[in-house]
C-alpha cells in the first residue's frame, strides 16, 4: 500500500492498545534520518506486516511484534552502522509506554519472554 494510504495504519485485534496515528506522528517528529529511507517508515511497515503474518503462524504476541516494528529503528542516527540504535529505540518505547500504547498485557503474563520484559522494562 502507498505510504499516504491510511489503511496500513488500521489494525487487526491486538492484545493491547496502540494509538497508531499519534505514535507514528511522534516518531516522525523525532526521527533523525530520511523518513522514507531504507530504515524509515516503509521499512517499519514491512517489518510490521511480515511480523504479524509470522505471529499468526507461530503464536507470537502480535502486540509485541507490532511495537517492535515501530520502535526497532526509530532512534537510528544514520542508515549505516549504528550500534545502540535498538537500545535507544527500546528506551524510547519505555518512555512512551502508557502515552501512545499499552504494554501491560504483554509484560505481566507469566509466559512473557525475557526479550518482552527487557523491551518493556519489566
């Protein structure tokens, strides 16, 4: 779907709440590199789509998968080697939790993985 088409913002049913429009607006305001570049929003949308397909097949937590798609490259400083960009994205997710999305359902379940607990700060 074209980037201007809001249909890719529509979601199926997830385990938690994400205000996609406001979250993406916030991410765009702080994004340091080309929004439409290799690690920008088109890439995030592909990561989201592929991740959600895999989640349906594997039983992975779709809410965590979607949040990962939005945050995994959100704090990149460049399109090339950028050690630490994932940790910076996770730190931003922790700061925004409760403002643009709810992560409680993903992190409080006994079967939450260590990656989920680390990503959401629990």
